[in-house]
C-alpha cells in the first residue's frame, strides 16, 4: 500500500496561493508552522515553487522537484542516495516523484505549486490537507484547487492573526 500523501498550503478565501512567483503575503506564524511540519520529511514541489523556496533543503528535508527542465545541483532519480546536503532529486512528473518518495524515509508533503496541487488533490492517497486559510481575498495568478468537498473532516483547527491578516490553521482529512 502506498504511503499517504499530505498537501500543505496557505491560501486566501478566494483560493489564491501565489502572485508573480511569490506568496501574496508574509505570515511568520504560517511560515514557522510550514517549516516545523515539513522538517525531516519528503517535500514534493514544482520547479517554480522550488526556485522561490530558498530553504527547501534545510531542516533535513528531502526535496523532489517535479520538472522537465534541468536544475543546478539536482540529482537524477537513478543516482545513488547521497548525503542529505547533496541537493534535490528531480522527477519528470508527480507520479514519478511519488514513486521516488516511496523509497525514502519520512512522510510525503506536496508543497505546490498550482499544477502539482491539482494533480495531487485528485489522488486516492491524498489523505490529509494542512491548510492555512488566510481570511482575505488576494490578487493572484495561482490558485489552490477546490478542497471543501474533498477534505471534509476537521482534525484540528486553530485561529491566528498578525498585524496584517487573520487566518485559521486547519488539519483536514477526506
């Protein structure tokens, strides 16, 4: 049986997750939650998201980048498993990334972007959604798929706020 897949995202009420290759907000509490949750785990991410996430390989994360383009310091799947600091693994598709993730220790977290989330949310093994719902309607060009009819069971819920935003942390299951 394949490992369960977790999706982790911060999105606005209108499902915006990005604008011009960046997050449309800066929420330190959300960033710290994301870092803690994915530390020591497998992070599957698209190329654009990886290139904008400068610390993807910190905290002992094993990054798998879904891309057809070559990336600097990226290993190919057929390479032997190197030390933790050897860089990310590249995979040509989400299904290839998930197959690689099955061979690595740790939980699988799909971390974006839009296309990767669209594919991952439809998978039967997409079992849990770690969602920071930012209570705003943001301008953006990247969106998280509709999730409310898929992840219906609330496991955890906690409110948060900073000087710019109110938000709710959710852990949801199918």
